[in-house]
């Protein structure tokens, strides 16, 4: 992947695979072989991947039932080491129970299709709270079938990583009756809305709501990882009490609109790195795991 491709990509998996590959190489890690899936999987960026899924789900917050919202809050705390394994398992159980509303035991998922987006949103949140097996690709294959009950029986794929991001996109498309899915609802209900696959099916990509959501997910990944072609380091002199206090407050309270204030404080501390300052001041969505905040708080 080139720097231009990094900023132009509209497929999140490509971006995640690239940064995971870079991290694996930097750490001198070898691939691990998963005989069940016949592929290789690097064990890196577990925290950032979970925060990415949480960010995807927060974008569809209005579609999430209470159990799913709770799961995302637990997932974020779990990613940062502030929630226990027992809390994570309890959150999974709540999502599983809520899933029976959409998918009764033994029922067929296409028997009563959900047009509210709630089914997909709940699946997305469930993927975010499941444990990552970390024995496989940071993403997964292009096919995720509905499987059999229980509701979240997809941990044999990839621990829910790309599965969750996919269903967050589907939730938006279904809830907003995106014309890009109405032509073939069964095909696009269970598959990744991958632009190239949709084009092959003769369906619409440009201008659809689901494609816009995919591009937003790509921007979330760029917020999490920055520009891997221009690594940035922090000078210790920049880490004044004002800077670290502001950064911690923004992270904890999600007050990302205060990032321009953080940029001013960094400049006052002598920071002259354009990538850092511009990222703090640029418009657009920022989330927990933002590469500048992580850098200043030594989180990754």
C-alpha cells in the first residue's frame, strides 16, 4: 500500500491489514497458522481494534438496544483494562439474550427480516464485546453467513472483528432503506458490503448511504493510526502538566471538540510537528484511541 492509497481507500480491512503488517514486522513477529481457517493471523493492535469497533457502534447508537449500548461501554473499558473478564462475559450474555428478540431459537433469519437495523446493530455490538482470538488476520474473509443460534455464534470466524464493522454498515443501510441494498436484500444482508463485490453484482456503490459509512469507518481507522508512512514521536518537553491533563480529560470525557485547545497547549510547550497540530485542529470525527491522544498518554 502507498501513502496515496492509504488516504484514498474505501475499504477498512485494507487499512487495518496494512498497519497490522507493519506492526508485526516491527516487532519481528512471525505469522501463526490457524488450521481451522487455513490462514495466517498476526497478534497485534487488540486494543485499537476493539476501540474501532466501539466507535463504529457509537455511530449507530440510535439503533442499539440497551443491551448493546451496555456492551459497547464495557468493550471500551475492557480495551483499556478497566473492565474485568467477568464483566465482558456478562455483557456478552445480555447481548445474546437480546438477540432472541430478533432470532428465536431454531428460527430462520430471513423468515422475519428486520428493517429497523436493530438486528444488525446488535450483531455489531456483540462482535465488539467478544474476545479476539488473535490467531488470524486483523480482518476476515468476505463471507459471514448467518449461522445457527445462539445469536452470537460467530467466534469461529475472527473473534468478531470485521464481522462487527460489517454489521454496523449494514445497520445503517437497512435502517435508512438505502436503495443500494433494496435490489438484492438477501445477498447484502449477510455479506460484507464490499464495493468491488457490489459492483460485480451490478448494484449501486457511489452515493449510497452504506458506502458513505464505509468511508467514515476508514476515516476512523486513520484517526486511530495516523499516517503510517510518517511515524511521529513526542518530545518529552511537550508533555507539560497542562498538555497531559488536557489530553487525559479529552480521552476520558470524549470531549474531542477540545482537541484544538490541546493543539494550542502543545504549541505553547514548543511542539512544532505539523502532523500532530493539524490532526488536532482538523474537522472530522475523533474517537477513543485517536493516535495523537494515545501518543501523548503513552497508551499504545
